[in-house]
C-alpha cells in the first residue's frame, strides 16, 4: 500500500511502457514537470505544440529536446487534435494538459465519434498525504462534475476506488460527504449518501467500504465520530471523500494547497486513458506528482 508521495513516485518509476501526450507544453511549470518526469524515468513524452518554443523552453530549463518526441502543431486546437488522435491509435497511455484551458482539452476528448470517451463518467480524483494518518487521502470530484446525481456519484465512487486499488488499497474506506450525519429530505446530498451506502451493502458497489452521510469532522476524526455516537469502520478513518458538488470539492482541494501547503496529485478517470488537467496555476511539483499518479493509473 502506497502511503506517501515519495512511495508513489517510486512505484511509478517501476512501471514501464507509459507514454504521455502533452498538448501545448508552453509554460514553465509544465516544461519543468516533464523534464523531471523524464529524468526520473516515469514516462516517455510526446509534446505537441510550437516546436521552436518548446525546444527553447526545454533548453532554458536544462532539458534536452532530443529526449522528447516533439510534434510541431502550432495552436491549441491542432495540438489537442494530435494528442487525441495518438490516444485513439494506442500510442499514448496518458494525457497531461499543458498551457491551455481545460475545456479546450476536454471537449475533443469527450467527442463521441472522434474522442477518447470510455464507458464510465469522467471524474477527477485528487490525492494528498493524509495530514492525520500515515496513508494517502483521496477527494472527488472537484474538477469536472458540477452537481452529480446519484447515478453519477456511483460512477465517481467507482473511478476513485479504481485509483486507490492501483495505489495498493485493497478495500478503501469511502466517506460520502454532506453537511450533517443524519438523513434529511430537505438535503439531497444526505439522501444520495444513504443510497450509496445501501448499494455498497447490497454488493452493487464493490471493492470498497462506503458510508454516509458524513460531515467532514466525522469523516476524518475518530474522536469526533465516537463523540457523536457513530461507530462505523469508515467514520473517522475515510480514505476517499466523495463530495456533494464541484464547489465543495474544489474549495477543499484548494484549501489543501493554499492553507495546508500540501503537494497534490490528481487524475481524471473514466476515459480510455487517464487524463491530467492541472490548473495553470499549479506548481511543477504538483504536476510531476500528478504524472506519477497518472502513470500508476494507466491501463486501469
């Protein structure tokens, strides 16, 4: 079981045969992350964009253009189209977004005829080192699904669990988050949480333990859970937090970064291959660890 980001990188280095496609790697943090990932042997890279600009940025940051397969595709539309086409051909196992809006990448990926859609809903899973336990903590979905319904939340759970299986967690503990621990008709998130817990009990959601609704304190603090009389294996020990909305997921995820100063990694699952959509404000360190997470998720 991978317990921290150092172990994550070590495991990714041991996995071979992964090539990542990067449209528009034309900003400092993306270039630095791919240079470091190539140096550490995480993956091979196909870089799609302005060849002259990419080569110059690689040189300026201590990289070598000869270490990368650079496709001269000026403009984000052409760069994304090339990456998607390479993915459909099976020449890529992973996609990393460069310096372009997330929508500019995701729209072609989601194209039903020419894209990389898979059978499942696409959702973003963020992973950090758990500040309260010697293990990783996952959060989903703060990046793609605005207000998921019950069926979508089930798929978000399944995507997150698949990532944690790749991290060595045989039966991850999944907390379905809400503002309170009781079920109220006036709070749809609590109704969905109860339904997901019951699906897990019936075996309709497998490979994990699901419980909810849980407020944040009850999900992460055993003491808080027991104080409120909640005795469940997930309560106080959740390893994956399933959020009720994109606002909740996005706010908590950015709190990890900007308040706790934690390094984060995240990956989008549900397409034919993992997709990394880091914010253009994210550091090269975060992008590097996202690449490691993506490498381990490739082929899942």
